[in-house]
C-alpha cells in the first residue's frame, strides 16, 4: 500500500493532517535536540580563530569570541571572550562591551597552548629553550617549529613512561608483594625505576617563554604543555586534523582538572560495562520468570495478580530501586560478604560499599519488568499450532518449549533487552547510591587477577554530565563538555541498541514468527 | 478388556466393525469444556488402513473428537471427559500410558500448515531427534523416505537446508505430513488439512491421503463434503456433539438412513 497515492475521503482529511502533524512535530523536536547537542558538543573541539581586541581604554585582550548578549542596563551589547591565562589573570572569561572595542584583528602569530595546569594559554610564543640558559629572542617561525618538535618528542617520552609503568613496574611490584625477598625482581625494579627517572629528567628541563597579548611574560615548562596550535595561521585541513585529534583525546583520555577538562574514556567504559553486565544479569532471570508465568504456572487469578504486579514494578521511580539496592545489596549482601571473606581488610569495605556489581544488579532489578513483559508477549504471540505441532510429534512439554517455543521467542526476548538497555543506560539516580564515582581513574577491567573488578566504583557518562554541569568551578567551560558528553551518551545508547537490534534481526530471520500470507 | 454392553452401538444407523479390525474403539465418549458439553456418548470404531471422515456443521464437535484421539485436550485444564478411547485395545487414558508415546503413535496434521522455523530437513527430522539414537545415515534415509511418502521429495531434494517457510502453503502442508510420517505413526489425524489451500494443492493432498492408507490408518475431519466423498472409505456424521450416522461413504452420501443426515448432505441445513 502506498500511502502517498491514496486519496483520503473528505472526512478523514483533518485527522490525517493532525496525525501527520504530530509525527512531524515529534521528529522536528527530536532532530532539533540532536542537532543542538551535536553542534554544541562537537564545536567545542574546533580550533576556533583567536581575536586580538583593543579597547578604548588601551587594554589589549586576546581570546575566542563565544557569544553576544544585550547589555543589562543601557544600550549596546556585550560579548563574552574566552581568554585563557588563568595563571596571569585569575579568570578566563571576559565580558567586553562591544561599543568599547576599538580594533579587532586576527594576528597569525597568536598561539593557543593546552596545559596540564592552569588550562589554556592564549598569546605569543617568544622563545623555546633550556631552563638554565635564559631564552633569548629568536625568530618566531623557528621557535614555533622547535616547540612542535619538542611536544612530539615529549609525547613519545610520556607514552614510553606509561608503557614502563604498565608492563614492567606494576607486574614487578605485584611479584614483590607476593615474595618480598626475590632478589632479581628487586634489581629489575631498581633498574626500571632508574629508567623512569631518566625519562622524567629528559622530559623536564625545557621551557617556553610566552607573552600574553598585553605584554606580560611567563616561563612555561614544556612537559606541562599537552598541545599547541596557531588557529589563525592554520589551513582548513590542519584545523580538521586538530579537531579530530581533540575529539579523539576526549574519547580516549581520562578527565583532568576536576572533570572540567580532558576526556571521558573511563566514563564510556564504565557505562558500557555496567550496561552489558546488567543485560547479562537481567536476561536469564527475566526470561525464566516469563517462561514460568506463561508456560508453566497454572493460569488463573494468582498468575494475573503476579502479572499486574510485575507491570506495576516498571513504574516504580528509579531512585526507589537505588535505595533498595543500597539497603539490600550494598549493606546487606555486601556487608555480609565482607564479614565472611574480606574480614582482614575491615573496617575498609570491599563489597560493602557501592560498586560495579551492585549497580548492575540494581539496574537489572529495575529493568526486570521490561524483559518479563516483552518475553511474555513474545511467548503469547507464538501460534498455538506450533506448540501443538511439536506435541503431536511426541514431544514433551519441555521439549516443545526448548526446541520450538523458546527459539521462536528469542526476538521478543531481545526486544526486552533493547528496552532494558535503553532504560538502564540513561539511568543515573539509582547509581548515585550504589556505586558511581565522580572520579575513578582505574577502570574496572585490567590485567590484574581476577581482571574484572566487580567491587570497584566506576564512572558513568550520565553522572559525569551531572557532575560536570553542576559541581564544576567554571560553568562556562563546563557547558560545551556537558553537550559533548550528552552527545556521547546518546551515541553509546544508540550503539548498544543497534547491537541488540542487529542480533534481533538475525534471530528473527532464523526463528521468527512466520508472517501470515 | 470388556466393556459394558450399553456402549455397544445403539442404533442401526451406526456401522459396527469387529474389534480385531479396529484401530480406534471409542466407547461412550463424552467431553466438556468447563462443564459445557461438547461431545455426548460417542461410540464408534475406526477400521485399520482405511480413511475415515468426520463431517458435520461448524461446532458439531468433529475437531474436538479428533483431538480427543491423541489427548491434545490434556493441555487445556478446563476439559473433562468420560468414557473410553481404545487404541489397539488399550485405553489411551490409562495411567500407565505415556502421552508423548501415544502422540508419536497417533500423528496429527492441522488446518494451517505449521512447519517449524527450521530447515526442511530439520522439520522432518524433528520427531526423530526427539527419539534420539539414530545415526546420521539412518536419519538421512528416513527423512528421504518420509519426503517421498509425502510426495514432496522431487520438489525439495535440492534445497533440504532451505527454510521450511520458503515453501508454498501446499508444500508446507505436505512437509508437515512428511514430518508426521517420519516417526512411523499407526494413525494420522487430519484436521481440515486442505481448507487453507488452493484447489491444486488440495488435489495433491487428497491424492496423498488415498495413497497413504496402505501404510496407516487415516482419520479426516473436513467441512467439504465432496472431499469426504472423494477420499474416505467411511464417513461419520456428527451434529450437536452427537454421532448421528456412521456408514460406508458411498452409502452415507447416496442412501443415508436418517432424515437429519440427508438434510445436511443435500444442503437443506446449514
């Protein structure tokens, strides 16, 4: 049936318009939301050009123009500039009245440095050199090239140091924990420590002489500098590369500066791992419960009562589940586990505090009704002829269930899991109580036995949004990060759902309910 | 096993067969859904290696009677029954009868083709796999034999691994018959097997039914009287849950002994 070619009877016209209008409005709102989040989130990583402003009182400022608003009193407008240089100015944002701006230009020699401390620097590069030798003036181009070369070398040294920590130091320390007298391990540890020390020496030592737009100078140790670019002198391709690099760092690195800078990798990892664990926990329970309700239990008032109860559980506010998880899982079960198996580390709790396992369990409980209901509906949709066909061949009820009914119900179960994932991945409130952390630099999976650390706290994108937006010191700086993280959360949920939808499609092609001719 | 004499056929409108040549002996069978009677006092004997048809208006209980023969009503807790159904002299409701074994001996084909969502091969092998203990070769042989017996082999031999749902409706119904035949049942119950099919497929199914009676007993429920006349040897006419007349098909359709039967087959009654 082609809707477009169908002529509607006169009386149906308004209804069709109303329905189509509602769909269009919903799509528009959804598209608008995604566009807003996407644009504001992704624009954050773009190396925007830097303006040098001269005010009528002689002040000179350099920074990114962010937005413009009408002045609260009087006429005219004022514009917000991000100027960086927290170490020089004490603040990084400046509202400047537009009328007071005398000159506005984009000098090509302005540089932007991303630093480990004090955030961004915006200004000019005067020289690069050793700490001892006072850096003298050198040609701008030479200084810039040398800076770039040094930053690349530092990046190599940094990753080498990371590698040493990961592959040599930590295993040795673990070995020594088990056997403190192993002489060769001690020797190896001393050697490795010496190498790390050498690396750190090599990384130190060089500084850049920087000058702000109004002429104040400062010495910047180079090992504190993460990235540097000259936005006004960059061709588009270079800007794109810098943007991609920025996005990649956001995805792959951990947060810095109290979550107001850096990346969100631990949060992505925590979110995905928690949702996967939750799916693993909720699917067997939900499916078994639905099978019992629909296939095994005597159908009557009692099963209907249970059904109504399960459906109503889906409407319980999620924070209630959080409280339940805290009371039962964390304090109840976790506390007992600690007393029985981890009594040597008490009073510091192992399982008796929020963690990945309890969070996954709590969310599994939260999404259980969804899986039960979806599976039950799937089971009920399987035609009676299919069951009777199997029974008529001499299959027992169990054989009918396991060989015919359940394989056909797999797509419905996956629908339940999709709905569960969609609900769980965006849920933050219960996590506050049962294990999410503001900052958990160690992801819950590593090379250390037992590899998956269920008792550890973890980071979560949803909570990260909340924390960045409301608990940061710099709201203006946090805003684009919030948008970027929100976009990422939506994308992560989309990816998880697409995986499940793909699986469902695969099983439906193999075992699905036969379409009636 | 001896039965009380009151269950012997009460009227001369119901043909009797000696117990020795009967496959099913149904004696005084009554059946109710949640207290509402659907069958009352049915007594009839189904001869071996013949096609017996149950006809009657909608809601007369012919399908209910058919499903009572392999205890498919067991699933429904609301159904209660009285009387006896004997398969080869053995009460199918006796406590020592395993219901899955009974259903293996009494196969069933339904109105809507119901192949499982598996390959053609796996559909036919389904019942064999339940029994287990067959070598791969033996399984292949039985599957091929069953598909031959259901007159489907030539059409599917090149695509045994294809999904059963890729077949047409008529092919699916013959596949379902092959699936039933593979476990070597003694009786095959057919519940309006051609009512969802086109005329050509219907013809093929009817031919198949006629060809199968050398191997097993067939019981056919149909609301199509021409079909009953074409394929069956004996026909039972049911109305309002009671057996009205049971006779050789020729006799029943040309010279019914009761006015009710005549009215029905000549279409004077819906």
